[in-house]
C-alpha cells in the first residue's frame, strides 16, 4: 500500500524522513505544538513520531535527543 502511494518505510532501525524532520525541529528547541505547525501535522502525530524516534535511538528524553542530533550534525550524518 505504501509503495502504491509513493511512500517508503525506512530500513529497520533507521529514522523515516518525517521522524528525522520532527526530531531535528524538536532538538532545535521547538515545542510539540510548534513542530506540528511547522510540518502541518497534529501535535499527537508529533508525539507519536517522537516516541518512535526515542525507541529507535534508544533514548528517553528530549535532552538526549538534542545531544544525539548535535553529535550527528558534528559528524555530518543522520543519527540513524
């Protein structure tokens, strides 16, 4: 179904494009509501994406997310 719609799942354990964008904005200091407005999605969708990001990256907080995303930016690659 996703292929037919032109959407793809990320390889197992990697962030999808949406998860990565939500993570980048959240790590940049935006609130869930601000991320939702920026990406034209609901705050609940932001929460769900962040929950998946935390699980995939093995982290438990927004502070850890910021550190992980900053570390990935220094190296010049995506966190996963």
